[in-house]
C-alpha cells in the first residue's frame, strides 16, 4: 500500500470523520461505507490513469485475482483493472482502494520473473483490502494531532503503515499457498526489487526493512503445510503481451 492512495485515504478520513458503530473496534466504517469510499477514490484514480487495452492480459490478471480472492477473508468482491501508469514505486505494488478496487500496472507484469512473483504482489495488495488497512489508517488519523501532511507524517503513523505491510505479507502468503501459487515468490520479488532503507532514514520509511521483511515472509512460509507447487508458463505468454521495458515508474497524470 503506497503513499499515493494512503495519503488520499487519510485526508478523506480526517475531513469526513466517522460515525462510530458498536462492535467494530478501531474501524468504525461499515462495509457498505467502505465500498462507497473505495468507489469514490477509484473513480478519481481512473481519471488520472490509462487502461491497458489488452484482453489477454486483463483476463489473466483477473483470473489470478479470482483465485486469490477465494482464499482471502472478509468476503470482499474485488474489481481488478490493469493500467499503463505505474505509481507503485520501486516494487510496482498494485494500487489498492478500500472495498476491493485494485489497479495493476504493466510495470509489475514486466518486472515479475514468474507467476508466483506476480501473484505474490497481487495477493499483497488484495490483503490490504481484506484486512481493511485503508480505513483503519484513516481512523487512526482522526486521533492524530492536526497540521501534518506528507513528510511531516507522525512516526506513529509510519509505524502503523509498516505494520500493515507486514500483515499484508502474512495474509498474502497464506492465500497464495491455498490458491496454489508458491508463496516464496513474494519473498523473492520483495528481496530483489525493494530498495534497502538508509540507516539514517529507516524510521521514516513506510515499508518495513527489506531484509527483515523477507525473513518474516520466509518464517510465515515455514508455518504452512509442506506442499508442491506447479509452475505455470501462462504468465510468460501474458508478459510477452506487455511491450515495455522495466524502467523508472511512470507517474500518474496530475
């Protein structure tokens, strides 16, 4: 879950406030309200991005997403779209909005080495939705002091974001294995593409330390039942449909 939509989420949460409902703990959004919020944010996002006009790629991405969705908690309905722009930073992480709206960039498809790596990053993004991280962070923002944005975000909020990334990894690993994708793909992708944080700026990062994150993913995998995963060559064919080099991420339109 990258800062692009997280900041938007926090801004909406602070501006609108939430109506508390009994029994929902630290997240006072109802499911319907969360879906409506996600629709609003996804609509704005679509206006700033370009759909990837390729039926084969779109159908494949949706099929992998459906396999993962069947293994994720919460009963959310996911709407997964492919786009040309790549706002996901160095890891090309899909953009995930509350309620199940996921945008996968062609940069992720081009960067992944195999289906397991691709499925791992998609599962990670979907896990943010399943665990309701966007609205949970928005809820937390309402109790933070006023007057902060961007780089002035409190350390407590950055800590919460890193915790949500670790939780998404853990949920993603379980969903991948249950859906038949090798969960080691998430570890290999993160270890290869997430840049190491500078020692002086580690507390300001919104992603967990790369090496610690990879170690935690492997630890979660060791807790899973031992099984054999079959590699598919379909991803290579789909990847061939994406005619772009892996370069610096493309910023979304203003």
